[in-house]
C-alpha cells in the first residue's frame, strides 16, 4: 500500500527587511505603494499559498547615529495594508507582525477580529516581543521589559486576546469579560462578535529556548530559520516534542522556516545567479554594517575585502540601533574568525557565508524536489518564501515550481476551504466562553 506524500504549506513574505531585497535591481519597486503589496499578494493567491506575511518596524534603524538608508526607510502599518488586500483577494491568508510589548490586548484583539471579519476568516497574527529601549523611545513605556518578562507578557497578551474573542457566544450574543493578571487587568465588553475562525491564526517567530516554549504553548505556526537539513530536523523534533506537555498534538503547530530561492534553467545557471544576488545583498557597506553590529565598534578604517579585525567586540555597544544582535558578540566573533581562517575568507565573504539563510537554488525541478524532501524528512511543515525582489520576486516560483509540486502530489491543486485555518489544516478553537 502506497502512503500519500506529506503535503507542504507555502506562504509569501513581502520583502524589504534586512538585506534580503536587492534595491539596486531595476526591477525592484516601492515598498510603500499599494500596487506592490497587491502584486505579490495576487501572485501568492494564484499560487494557492496559505498566507501573505508582513513584517513590522516600529522605528527606523540607525547606524552610528544616522538613519541606515541601505535598509527600508518607511514602511506602512501592516494591518491597514492587509485590510486593503482583503478586498482584492479571495482565499489568501493575511498575516501581520504586531508587537505584544508596545500594544494593548483590547485594541489589538479588536483590530485582528476586524480583519478576520472583513476577510471572512483569513487573519493571522505574528506575535513578536521587544526589550529594545531604542524602539521603546517611540512609546510612553519605553523598553522596560527584560528578555524573560517580555515572553510572560506575550503569553498573557495572547491568552487575553483569546478571552476577548471568546467573550461573545458562537450564536452572536455579547457577554462581559474580565481579565486580571500580572500584566493586564481589564474588564468590560468586546465590540465585535467572535471571529469567523474562532481565533485568528497565531504565528510566533523565534529560535530561542523561550521562543520555542512560547510557540509550543500558544502558537499555531512558528516562523523560524535554519541553515541545513540537519539543523531543521533538530529544531523540528525539539519544538514538536514540547507540545505534549500542553496537551497538543504534533499537527497543531506548523513549523515554517523563512527561506530564499533562486531559479535558473539549469542548476549551474541558478548557482551563478545566486552568487551574484548574494553579492548584491551583502554589498561592501552592508558587510561592514553586519561586522560592526557584532563588534560594536566603528570599523570604517577596515577594508571589506580584507581580514577580520583582531580586536575584540564591545559587548553592550549602541553603535547599531534597532537591530536584533546575533547572540553573544564574543562567541559570534570567535565563530566568524574560525570560519574566516578555515576558508581564507575576507570580511565580506565571511558575512556572506555566516549570515546566509536557508536557500533553495537550482532548476525548478531541483527546487521542487528539495522543498518536498525537507518536508518528507521532518525538517519543516512548509516554507515562508522570502524573494529578493519587490514586488515581482515570486512570479517565477509560482509559474515554474508550484506546478511541479502539484505534479509530485505534495501541494494542493485548488483551495479546499476559505479560511486560513482550513489552508493550514488547523481546527477551529473550541469556544471557552
């Protein structure tokens, strides 16, 4: 008896964050014009993707006290964009990154429920946290939460939002709510009926132990990154193994790493294109930014095509503001030096090798086979694709790879449901009013 192949899930990340987008490419368009969002969303829906995913930036990043204009300078508010996209799409899920540190449960639960109603059940929320005082300066509270406490606030935030969504009965009767906890003490009446999905889909992004535990306890999808099949399998096994303690089955949390891709008519052509794209993504200026982010020092006197600095990093530097540091600076510097010595790499080459996310590079047939292989091997349930061009970077994938995935029997040939939960194979939450 032949076992049906495991189905994979696909989502589209709108590019424009960090150094993924190649802004110098003449095909690269605006990250603000609605036409860009509409183009990518319509392409994703044509490809039968589960959802369209927007990141969030609450402050412009700075480098050495100046706005870092090699990154995105200007980005619209995500939920506003998604509400507009709900009018020009029919089935595609619409997910926004919204910070749980600098928002309040009632207001955000209302905005998410509004999107779910307007889209007839297609809303998703990527829950992120922040202890960054630099970002917090844009808000009255400031960046007052340490790493551990920001996750306890996030967990209570999600639980409170779910209480609000459940405060109306399934037949549409409003009832008072009351929540009194460590971070929130609120009571009153919610303004909207229970969302069409019961609760919007909750996504969590993070690879730390705290992030993994939070995802296992509260999320429907985890957005992660890993560089190899082996690392993906280890992460997948670890997170799925945490679910039982919360009385959850392995299919109740979908693991979807963010990945890049480069297509060519042949594998060799794709590899050549990928090398050029990576050099465009990690320009000399971006290479030095990445280096200074780790070292915490002004290294402008160093040559990006020269060797790494021998001096040690400054652990608590504020030279680069608004970026998440990659870990303990001394440990990261030691790894980068070892990599550079082992392979004889310059600063720029080291940054390229050390910071490259998982990418699938090859002909459409090769990429389709590798995507299916990752899922079959238990390294992922699907992928959030991060194209390098705005807004047309998904066009070739949908036109050339999706049909091959369908031929393999690992991807849908039509939407079978109308909600984001149905696309992901997630049950509607039991009402807990």
